[in-house]
C-alpha cells in the first residue's frame, strides 16, 4: 500500500513538473516571437519620472530609463498630450549634426507662437552638448519650449541591422511610435530642416486628417522625369513618385492601433510587427533605408496617408533645374529641407544662405533687421543658380512669419 502511494505521489510530481516545463516553453516561444521588437531587460525600477512609466510598457530599450533626460519636465507631465496647444517635435541627431539640429530647433522657437515640446534622440556623447546649448538660450526663449533627450535605441535582436540601414540612426524614426508610447501625435523632422513659418501651422494639418489617415508627408518629386522611385526603385512605393520622409507628421495613436495591409502575409500587421519582416524581405532592394520602407507600407495602405504639397518640404530638387514646386510659387516655401549637405557646401548657395542667416541671428535682436535683411542681401548674390533665382520664394513666407511674431511682441509690450 505504502509503495503504491509513493508511486502515485511521484507520478503527480512528475506530471506537475512536466506541465510546468511545457508552460515555460510556451511562454518563451511567445516571447521569442516578439523578440525582435523590444525585449525585457529587467532593469530595476526607478520611477521618479515618467520614463519609468514608459519603460514598464516598453521594456528592453537599453538604458532608456537611466539616461532619458526629462529635462525641465516634471514627473508624469509628458503623458496624454493631445490637443494641449503644444506642438510636439522630434529629431534624431547622430555624428556631426549637433549644430545643424540646434539651428533647426532655433528656427522652430523663433517663429512659433504656441508652446513646443522637443524630443531629441541623440548619440550619448551629444547629450550634454544639447542640454548645455538649449539651457544657454535666453530665458524669454526658454519659456516657449520644453525638451527631452533620449538615447538612440533599436530592437535589441536586430540592433546592428537597423543601425546600418542607410545612415546611422536614420531608421530610429520608424520606432518613435513604439518608444514614445504616451505621445498622441508627433512631427518628425530631419536635422537639415528649417522652419520658415510657425510649427503650429503644420501641426494644424493633423485636424484635417480624415478618419483613415494617420501620417502626412510630401511627395518625393514633383517632376516624374527626374523622379528617383519611378525610374530606379526595385520595390513598391507610394503614388507616382514616392514620398519623402524628411518631414513626417504622425498621429501615433492611430499608427499604433492600425493593422497594415502588406505583401508578406494575408493578415494585416501592426506597426511593431511589420517593420522587421519588411526589412528582411526588401533589404537587398532598398536604397534610401527607412524612407523606402515607409514607401512600401503606404503603397499598400494609401488610405492612411495625407499628402501635403511640396512647400512643406522644399528641397533642392524643387529648384535645381528650374522651379517645379507650384504651390511654393504661390505661397512661398514653408519648410526648407537642405538635404545632401547643401547647408555646408557651395552647391546650393541659396539654401546655405538661409541656414547661415538663422544660425547667426543673435537671440533678442530685431528679426527684421538682423535676420530678414541680411538674408535678402546674401540671397542677392546667389542668382547665378536656378535655386538662387527662385530665392524670393524662400523669404516670402518667412517675411510674413517674422512680421507676425514682431506684432505679437509689440502687442505684449
Ligand atoms: C514645460 O514644463 C513645465 C513643467 O511641466 C510646464 O509648467 C510648462 O508649461 C511647460 N512649458 C511649455 C512651453 O510647454
Ligand atoms: C528585388 O529586385 C529584383 C531585381 O529588380 C527583383 O527581381 C526582385 O523581385 C526584388 N525583390 C523584391 C522582394 O521585390
Ligand atoms: C489622433 O487620433 C486619435 C484617435 O483617432 C484621436 O483621438 C486624437 O484626437 C488624434 N490626435 C490629433 C492631434 O488629432
Ligand atoms: C481619406 O483620404 C484618403 C486620401 O484622399 C482616401 O484615400 C481615403 O479613402 C479617405 N478615407 C476616408 C475614410 O474617407
């Protein structure tokens, strides 16, 4: 009898452990499936600021908790920020892009009337420089914005692959909806963007989205004869000439909720599920990195994209062989995008002139006499180039923006 009982107990024990094992295996396969995205790190909790909150939901963004700046931002205040009158602006800065990024941010604060929040993703060695530079801006300017500095983070398992895609860090923007889980909407811009009108003007486009739209971008080209995607791409792309991701407005709440059609499975996939398979499938065929992935995604989900016209993302391509951005002809350039390094070389002096005028303008001086006039003068010297001949378009909107800010200043006095 004793013997039977013994055997029975052993059996029960064995079954129990077997079940435990099976469960364990099951749990870890489930976890593995999500591995490429964001894996648990098990860092101890330190929840004194909203980074803790963010991380409990987003484990595995290495080091995010330790270094996430939360500069000049109180605990929890970054949560649920839609329609609070602020514009939320994100940028990703790596390598020698510090000064360029600061000039972009400067153009944003100079012309905006509404408060701003900057989300600065940067390589670790740039964090102090960003913080010191922004903290050194005059008090009156600082009251217009808050900023948060983040390290560059990628899905752990495929960090190397994501990092080397296109330029280091560029594909970070794809993960912003997953990292900034608490943020409703975001304007992402490249570092080589300059605002020639208030940020709230582009922010206002969010309210023009219809119920299926969740992101807004400009076409990559106006003129198919010099378009890149329609002539060279070896992958699907959006519309006639593709889209440019240098200025990308996102309703991230919708982006996180949406199931995206795709050419890999018959089921629609969430944002965090679609990126890695897409990279795997197309990595040998893509040229412009994450911008190509965005083109593939919106090719299959065209109803989700709001296309804004070229004056919201005006590049050398729009004037290099003569002006081809019609909307800019009428209304002027709203946002300048000096891609291919044109702020720093002599290929497009008109673009460089705008960059240098904003960079050199001393805070607090009269913007009309210390920014606009010097800029107009230096643009006069660029009329030997096609873009220089179109350069009255560069100052058209800027002039209105400056007048409007000046009026605001006088009104307050
Ligand atoms: C910056 O954050 C502080 C503290 O949360 C807040 O009081 C202030 O209104 C914010 N400023 C802007 C411009 O958003
Ligand atoms: C990649 O490009 C090649 C050559 O144009 C093409 O045959 C192939 O189908 C493309 N691959 C994908 C996944 O589209
Ligand atoms: C983004 O979309 C969500 C869900 O549709 C909506 O509640 C929110 O107001 C939108 N945000 C903005 C800024 O329009
Ligand atoms: C929203 O606009 C896009 C682009 O015009 C269109 O394709 C889509 O069908 C629209 N969605 C709805 C729900 O009307």
